[in-house]
C-alpha cells in the first residue's frame, strides 16, 4: 500500500519545471519532484550526521575520504573480476 499523499502548490523557475516534466516520464511530474525532494532530505540528514560526528571526533580529512573511496573502488573491481571468473 502506498503512503498517503497530499496536494501542494510550489513555485519554481519555468525552465527547471519544464526540464523536470520532460524527464519525468510515465510516473509524472509529481513523482519526479517527490523523488528529488526525498533525495535532498537524505542528503540533509547525512550532512547533519556528519556535523555530529565531526563535533565529537574532529573534522574528516580529505585523505581519509580518498582512502575510503580507493577501498570501495578496489572492492568493486574485485567483485567485477569475481563475477567474470564465475561466468
């Protein structure tokens, strides 16, 4: 069962609205906008968590972020190679 909805009136620049309408496809503009707002809320929540973590543990250094990105990239490469070996 889907979540209850409510109708809202929003104002946005026409070019953005038309681009969103063109990309929304069969799900429609309302679904497209709702998904975009949900993603923004997720990003805002993550930023809040980062602020709390940095307040408690200090700032996250770019080198740490890059090291984790490198680990993730390496793990993805290993998965791809493992999947190719299994095929």
